[in-house]
């Protein structure tokens, strides 16, 4: 079965073709057109600009995905079995661009369409390849610019949120902190590059909600703590690598502590990592070594499938089509606040 995935929930216009066969998901093409250069000068995503860019880019991106997968446009209605499109959460006008495209293709190709939750997409990035290695119950830590949450998958397809951020997401804390230090956008990758050069000692930042008796997170106070630390330190501009390393470690400490505790409580057999922040090399290395101390399996997505992409949406679609959960294209609509369960 071949699935066309479409993702336009924020500032990446993406299309991908996945093939689901014999318990494996193979990505035949994966095209992402990023708008980072456009939004950089504003220090964040401007929703109206993002939506207009999606409208311009979506068809060329889909054409390229078909071409890379060696599917001629004229053969697409026969060769594509289903279209999977992100319907939320995300920016309303950006989502509409992808959804309306998917509905139109569904109608003219006469191919069924399924709506995908963006966070479920991130989680399904871990299922690309041979997903037989994932044993249940599985625990998933999703860390992105819009979300930070721990979810439990009791069995394949049954996802339940067990904790989430009460304010800012981890990626958002990185992005806002980078703005504070005037080091660029998006903050996550820039902070992680600076962090590699840290040498000096600086005051520790807090580890928010580390010992709270639940699996929720809070990262907005961390950014405020950084602001106060910079205000007190007249020489902070000489210590940007140190502040980046401390901020990164504060976030990683909380994420790992909560994930390991949750895995014990729910007797997880697999721990998975997902979302844009899962591109962070320190987080990948430290979580992997923390999990290695147990007999739990650790799975994380390839770097290409960490930040927003359509391969993960096509992968999520593989499981919806499996259960024949097709939507009528007429009923498909945006849900910018769509919950995971
Ligand atoms: O999943 P994603 O592409 O979009 C959302 O669904 O939000 O995540 C984007 C977030 C941004 O906050 C960005 O700063 C962060 O992921 N990010 C990183 C890294 N690469 C992207 N954070 C830390 N380290 C990275 N290497
Ligand atoms: Zn995302």
C-alpha cells in the first residue's frame, strides 16, 4: 500500500510517499520546503506569511515527492492508495492549505483520505522501517516547538497522554531563550551548537517540576530564570556557550527524569523519543544511555524525521488505512486544537 503524506501545520511545506508492506514502512520520497529563512527576520513564524508560502509551495512539493518515488503524475490515482494529511494541532491557515489540497486530490484522483494528528505523526516517525522492534506498553516523549508531552501506547494505536507542559514547550523555551540572548532563530539547534563550546562555570538554572508527583512539565519559568541570570551578569555576552549548555542541560535533566519515572510506573517495554527537539544530540545520547541502564528498548527517529516532515504523516496514515478508517473528503476539516486522545 502506498500513501501520500501532506504536512503544512507550521512553517514547513512537506510531502512524502510511504510504502507499507510486510510489517515495514519504507519511505520512497520525503520532500520538505522550509520557510525558516523567511521567518528568521521576525524571530518566529508569522502565520499569514506561512499560509501564503504553503499555497505557493504545496503542488511543486507534491510533484517532487511523486517524481522521487518514480510515480508519474498521470499514474498517481492508480498507484496512490491513500492520502494522509495533518488536520491539527497547528496554525489554522497553514493547516487549511494542506487540507484543501488533500481534499482536492482525493476528489479528482478518487483516492481515500485520512486526517492525522500532528503529534501522532511525530510519534509514528519511530515506526518508519521495521516497527516490529517496538514492544508494548511503549512510552513516548514528544518534544517540539509547540508540545512537550509523555504518552503511553498500551498497544499499537492506543495513545494516551499521561503528562504535558503546563505552559511553554521545551522547543519554545529554547526559541525564546535564543531570542533573549540575541543568537538567532530557531533557537534549539543554535543553542545546541553554542553549548558544545562551554568551558566556564556559571550559576545553575532551576530544573522546573523535577520532583512534582506527576508527569507534567513547565518551561516558561526556566526562560525567566535565564533572563534574571543574564540581568545579574554584566559579562553574560562572554558566556553565551555556558548559558546555552546550562539551559540545554536543565531541559534534558527534567525530560529524562520524568521519562524514566514514567517508564517504571507504566512498566514500559519500549521508550520512544519524537518531535523537533529530538534532533538534539545531547538529548538523544543522554536519554539513550539512561534507558540502557534498564532492559527497556530505546527507539528514536532518524534525524531526517525529527523536525516537521510528511514522512511521519504518511507513516501515521499507514496505521489508519490498516483499520480502514478513511474519512469522507467532504467532512475533513481543520482542528487546530486537536487532542491526542
Ligand atoms: O517538531 P517541530 O519541527 O515543530 C513543531 O511541531 O513545533 O519542532 C521545532 C522545534 C523548535 O522549537 C526548534 O528550536 C527545536 O524543535 N529544535 C531543536 C533542535 N532542532 C530543532 N531543539 C534542540 N536541539 C535541536 N538540535
Ligand atoms: Zn512538529
